[in-house]
C-alpha cells in the first residue's frame, strides 16, 4: 500500500516537472529562509546563558528622569551599599568600561581596545576560561592586570606573558597576572583587558569610588535561588533616599535586569556594546515564515488548480474501494515527499548562503547536519510543512464523488475563489514587504540628508588620553596642528557630534531661590572657544566664548562662588523660561556636587538653535555649552580643507607622536562615525530588501504556475476565440485581466497594512521621514507587482495565443 | 472561391511522419454546397482546417478568393478568416463561461462592433434560429440540438461567404440533425458557400457535390442527385 502510494507520488512529481519545480524551488527558498533565521534567532537568544547562575544574576541600571537618561551602568558606591543594606544579595561585582586606553610595552606604543576595570571577584560571576596564571586572585593587587589570549598575542607576541609589564597612559605600570580565553561572541560584555578596580583610587583620586555622579560601573548582583527580583527592586527608592537624601528617588531610580535578558531587551544608554533587538528577531522570524507560507500557498493553489487531472484517479480509486481517509493519507504523503525534496535543496542553499549571511551580520552563525538535534528539527519541519501544505489539497481532492468524476462532471467548485484569495494574500504580503523595504531605505536617506544644524564634513576626530599630566600638552598640540596649510582649525570638547552625551548639571536661574522646583537638569558639553566657528553653528542671539572666558576655577571652601560663561541651545533657554534674546545676559547658577553653598555663576553669552548633536534616534536635549576646561578636553576635532587629506593626516600623526609619545594615535572621520550610528538600520534595510525579493520571487513562481494551468485549462476557449477572430493581443488581455484585478485587490490590502507597520517602525526615530517623502513607494510597489504579474502571465498567454488555433481544438 | 493545387499536409511527431493530405487538387465555386466524405482518419478534418486557415499546408498552393494564402502569417490569416469564414463543429465549441447571446456575439466583438449593435444583431440571429428565448442561458443548459443551433447562429452572424461545418450533425439525433441541415440548406440557398464534412451518406444528399477521400487523397467527385435534379 505504502509503496504504491510512494510510486504514485513519485510519478506525479516526475510527470509534472513544471508543477514540481515550482513547488520544490519555492518551498526550498522558504525553508532555507526559515533555517537561516532559526540559526540567527538561536544565536541571539544564547547570550550570557553560559555563565554559572546566569538565571539569578542581575544587572543594576539607573534612570534619571529629568533628562530622560536610561543608563546601563550605575555609580561605583551603589554595588557595595546594596550588598551592605540587603543581606540577601549573595555577591556583587562591578566593571568600568574604560574604552580605548593608550599603553606601552617595552617602549612600543599600542591603543588597548575596550579596557575594563573590574572587581577582583568578576571571575566568580563570569567563569572565563583561564589559560595562564591565577585569575581568581589576579586583580586583588591594584598593579596587576588580566589579558585575553588575542590581546596577549597582540601586545606581547606570546600567549603566556605572565609577569611581563605594561605602562598605561604613559604613567601607571602594571603586571600581567593571568591570561584568559577570548570572550565568547555571545555575551553582552566586551573587553580584551581587565585592570583592577583597586587602581582607580590611585589613578583618579581617593574618593573616585564614592562618586554618585560617575555612572560608568556595570554592576551585577547574584540573588538567592527562587528569589523574586521585584522583592529587592521595590526597596530601591528607599535605598536612594537613604543614601542620597530624602526625595532623591523622585529624580532617579535603580532597576534590575536579568543577565540573560540584557542582549535582546536592554537598549539603554551607554551599553557595554551594541545589543541585539527582540523586534528584529521577531520581524525576521515573521518574514521568513511569510515566505514559507507563500510557498505553501503555491503548493495548495497549484494542486487544486490541476485537480481535474487527478479527479479521475480519485474516482477510480474510490470505485475500487479506497476510503476517503486513505486518499487523504495518500495526498498528504505526496505533499510530505515533495517537502522532503525541497528540504534537501534548502539544506544545500543554507550551506551555501549561511557564510555570506553570517559575514553580512558579522555574527558567528553556523549550521551543521552532524548534530542529531538539527536533523530531528529538520525532519519535524518536513512533516509539519508537508501536512500543512498538503492539508487543503488532500481534503479537496478526496471529496470528489466517483460517479460525477467518471462522467466528467466534477468541476473546480468554489476552490477557484479560495485560490484567488490565496493569490491576493501572497501578493499583498509581497507588496507590503516591498513598501517596507522602501520606507526603511527612505528613512536612511532622510537621516543622511537631514540638516544637523552644523557642518560635520571634513572633520577628523581623535579621543585624547584621560590623564592629568598630559593636559598641559593639549594647547601647544593644537597650535602645532594648525600650522599645517590643509588644517583649517582644531578644537577641543568633552564630546564630539554623534556621541551620546551623558553629562549633565543642575542649574537654577540667578533670580530664583534654590528649591526643588527651581532646579533644572540640563545636559552639558564643554567646548573650545572657537568650537561654534569650527562646526559652523549660527547664533540665534548673543555670541560665542571669548579667549578670556576659558578655564574657570571650581568653587572651593575659600571661594564658594566662581564666575563663568554659558551658551544655551534654544530648548535649554525655553526650559529656563527665556526666549533666545531674553536669555543673553542672564545669570545661571550651576550647583556642584559639594552642596548648595558652592556654585558657579554663569552668564549666558549666547543662544544657538537646537542642533542634532547625537544620533537621530535621540531627541535633541536641552543643552548648555560650557567654556573649555582642560579636565574635559576628551576629544579633538580637526577640520581639514583639502581634496586629499593625506598630508594633513601625516602631519597630525607626526605632531601627535612628538608631543604625546607615550600614547598611540587613533583618529576617525566624523562622517564615518555617523554612518556607523545607522549601520544596524542600514543592515536591516538590506536584509529586508533581500527577504522581500525572495517573497516576491516565490509568489511569482506560484503565479507563473497558476497562469500556466489556467491557460492550459482555457486552451479550448482560446482556440474558439481565435477561430472567431480574436488576435493575440485580445487573448493576452483576456488572460491578464483576471489576475490584474487580484493584484489590484492585493494593493488595497497591502497599503493600509504597510502604512500601519511602517509608521510604527518610524516611531523608533525621533526624526522620521515625513509621509510625503515615501508616499510614492505605494504607487511604485503597486506597479512593480502589476508588472511582475503581467509579464509572468503574458509569457504564458502569448504562447497559447500564438499557437495555431487548430492545436487548441485538436485535443477534442 | 477556393483553388487547391497539389496541396500536402505532413505531421511530424519525432521521427514519424504522417501524411494527412497528399496532392489535393480541389476547386470550389461560389454558392456551392460541398460534402466531404470518407472513413475516419482519411484527412477530411485536416482538409477542412486548412481550408478554414486554422492550419497551414506543408506544401502546395491554396488560393482563397484569388490570393495564395498558403504562406500567410497567422495574423493575416486570422484577419481573412474573421471577415469571410464561419465555423460549425461537431462538438459545438461553445464557451461555457459565456451566455448563449455572448457566444453568438463573440465574432462581432473581434470585429470591434459596438456592444449595442452586437447585442441587437445577435438577438435577431437567435430569433431567426428559433432560440431567442434561451439567449441568457449557459450552453450546458441547452440540448445538443439547441447548442448546435447556437453554433450555427454564431457562424452566420458575420454573414460569411463561406461556412465550414465539421460533422455538424455528429453529436445530434436524427431529428435535430435534419434541422441543422435544413438551416445549412437555407443559408446555401441565400448564396453562402458551404463545405461540410460528414460520415452520413444520407446527409450528403443535401450537397450539390460530394468529395470522397481516402488516405489523404481525393478519390472522386460525385455530382449528387440534387444537382442532377437541378440540372434536369
């Protein structure tokens, strides 16, 4: 029985090459997309599950309400104080992401990337594989550090540099105490070097670890098994009030994140590295399933379309005793066999395509058939898809009554209507995907072309070593740089455009008393006095800083009030209740961390428009630009005016090497940094484009098959019409007309759906392309879908129409 | 009207050649009623198809109203066809999806006649054929005889000078068959040239001339009793 079914199934597949090819290719593409996306999803959800007790390890995060900051890291005293106040916390550990740090080994300069400064017990939380030395005790000593294997090889040329020494920022010397394996790629952490947190008081001052304003320490807690994190986090507001002062929990809050949730759900400011996104995972899973669904619909449509071919077989089988159940079983077997063949092709496609996909996403994705679990999943996939795709055709084909079939009376019934509905669905999803791709690309375009309010072109930016003894060097460095004819100007600032600015201060209007209501939180950026000229920022009112306004004194016990200047952006002026013109000349008091008695009095000297300082994902904030201060000279911007910047860059590197010999130079073009801000969207756009192309291709395959069957079914009609004088054009029009209606209907469905989803997607951006800029996509997508449908059908139709009419009538 | 000289039609299927028509010489004049007879597979239908330009000869000359159409392109043939020839088939060849009226009006559609005129003309022809009351039915709802009358109506609606009928009575009972033949006789009497393929010797009596075929060749041309009677 089974072998008979298999034989018939096989003959059906071989005997209908067009039908089989369309189904196998379509299903293979759908299955391949699903496999690739599954591999991707599996990888994305594997983050940080490898650590011991990962399910009860939490990261503490901090929110500041006044300037809408959602930080992934907290201040250094928070970890120890939490552990002290809440004895149920089993352990805590902290790590400061220090970014790139200059380092020298035997006089050779390096820029150590992603240096972290951590508590000695970090290895208890994260069991990195230790290759050399004793990691557990390595960071007890403030002058020790730990490297990853690649870093050891890169900086010491050996994988065992235990005992070798390195000098950080030209000053602090440290010894290699352990080497660990490189970090797995599926962790939210990123570092190649760990320094001891005990070195921080030595480098940054004895109270550095007690600073509640330095929210740069990723802090992890281990809670007891079965402990609900809410039981702890509900007591955080009281904790803040206790340590920071009553009522402070109104302005900031602490939260807990499960370690394993960080990668997909945390999208906070100052994350350790760019995290994944649950929305992306869902979106691409949905798109892959849609492609598979379109392929399944092809199978359903093509099978029922040629049902008259099978009707006779069904009738005869029933006459000789087959039950409906047996026939359903037979047809399901056929669909499953077909899906199995498609799966073989899909696996081949995955083997070929996955390396490209992985390289494109820069993720270590892999797929291996050697894994029995994978094989099992694929088999289950074959059966599920086979049963799903085959279900409707099986029930439909098996319902024919033998008498009618054998008398030739069995007709398509209402399957024609369902078929049309499914074609509409296929095209609607394809069109929606096409529009979605277009909108994503339009938004990218829009972001690239938006007027940022300043001129970022031709700027080279360099981070400066954060090391007090070097500060005196920065002024002469700038002067030296500007001697080169191609260098227009060089300016310092605490941040450069494109960076997220997390610095902020508390300000009060000079004419108001210090109360909770009068205190306003405003972001601040410290900039060089020619910074606004350098970046071509226009002034709404007032003027830029003057040379004599540089370097103000911090308030001290002896001099509790010091004077300075400030430039506001429009939002900041508005927050303080001033128009740009009113603001100029006003006095602002900037509170310091050492109480309300000590403050800086700043005179507002100018107001600039709100400029898009950070990525367009973020809103423009109320911002105060403060006068330059060597402590905050963290970034150097160098504007080059030359078609070929090579000579200027050479000069820059030479001057740097001469004046900052202990620190390696590292520069980037600001434009490149900006491009990187939107890279994940750019990639999403490209992936979307790829997937839409697949969806449309599979839908077109189906339409091609359907058109060919329809044409075949109408051969006689075409013949008669031709005998009656119809031209080729008449026939092609006749056959395309029906499908044209379906594609138009598909547009009616796709348009609102695409509009809804894409408006929602655009809401992720603070600055989004207006509808007018992408409305044309709807029309273009409609025409594209129509064109594809017409070409597909016209090819079929013209073949039938140009045949001599006697051919059409002969089969009588 | 029709002149065929040494006309051949050969079908090739793979390496096998089948000669359907071999050295056909035939002349048909305006106003004739020709019956083509012969056993199954002798080439009757092929001859009719070539005559109706539904198929092209492999070699030879086919003159239609003075033009040698043997090598005309399909589009040109379609044009001559729709202006001059009406077809009637054994299996009626009506389009199931169209109503009786629409089926009859179909040839006018392709002559770009406005829809109102098409409708009026089709109604009048149906009236003449005595099936006007079925105008809005579908072909399957009609008896065989009625369907064939619809087919005849469709063939004559363009007032063709030539009607080709391929066993028009083959699927009909005797009564209905006679009715169709009467219709054809009437058309012939009105001046339309008719070429009819038939198996039935009794039907050939309606013709003015009978062409006998065997194995793709024309055997004899008999002048039938009707014609003899007329001559007499």
